[in-house]
């Protein structure tokens, strides 16, 4: 499964994300036809519209945008380290062959023993691989939430600078918490939170996934330094690196 990256503002690389998340970002207006994207196997960064057919986006339109010189082609990120498990399987004792046992019967016994060993090894590998895949899938969802909140961050900082106070839901340009429901986001509260910082509180919805459902991601804005900080009550292994405690 190819991993995708996109350049936020055509300057900052974001990812990796699966193809369906790139499609979700485009559908929700977070990225546009001229947003630069790259996937494993691509020679260089190209506008999203260049991958429209591959991503199943026939409605992508807009003029092609050249890659800015400040954003060089990037090599594919190294694949995640695979934990190799060495299973020591003792050699089975030689089967007692009755007098007159045919060669076909001996071969059948050997094939059966080897088959049991292979099944045991595959079961162990599957037990290791599935949790890692699940962890990656949930981390992709929280990364998507963080990307979706990107536009609101700019609006909050601009309002705070102009009005010298934190905006709240219902202020000009800001909707109700429920109006921001989108995918994994159930609602977004805007205001002043713990520590006196302006910020955003995104409540998550993921029925059947207790690791994320009803959890929250907070983005705190320090008006003194004009910087943002991410925190969450989601376990660190399901969060982007810059949002971990």
C-alpha cells in the first residue's frame, strides 16, 4: 500500500498518509488541485491533479503548478523497521518406520510435520504484524484530525491578534462546536482552556474504537509567543510525534 505525502502551503511536508486520507483532505477542501503531493515510486513532487486518475478524483481541475525550487524532490521515507522473530523449532524425532512402510508414506509424514511448523510460524508473525498495522491506522486518523484543524489555527491566532482576546464559538467567523463535525471529528470547541491559553478542543468520534472514541485533541495557542502546542488524552502510540506527551 503506497504512502502519500503532501506539502502544506506547498512548503511544509505532511505525511505519511494512505491514499484514502489524501482523497478525504481534497474532498473537505483542506488541500486543492494544485497542492503538491508525492507517493512512493514517484520521481518528484507534482500537483494533486497529476494523480487524479490514480486516486479516483475525476473532478480535480486547475492549472498545473511547478514544483518550487525550495521544495526539492524527496526520497521515499525508509520503511518501518520490521521486527524479525526467530522461532526455534526443534527437529522432530525420527519417525519409527514400520517394516514395509512405503516411500510415499514417509514423504507424507514429512510434509505434514513441515506444514504444522509453517502454520505455527505464520500464526506468530500474524500476531505481531496485526497490532502494528492497527496502530498505524489509528495514528493516521489522529494525523488527519490535526491537519483538518490547521485552518482554524490561523483564524484563532488572527482573531486574538486583532481583538486582543480569545475567540469563542459563535464569534464572527466561528461556528458552533457541532458545525465542525467531519470524519473523525465530532465537534470543535473554541475558547480559553487550562493554563489560560486560547485554543481548540477537538472531540473525536470513532464508534467501536475505544482508543479514539470520545477522546480529545487540544491545540493551545500562546498569545505571548504566538506558538501552538498539541496535547491529547489519546495514547502516545496513536498520535503524531508532535502531539505526544
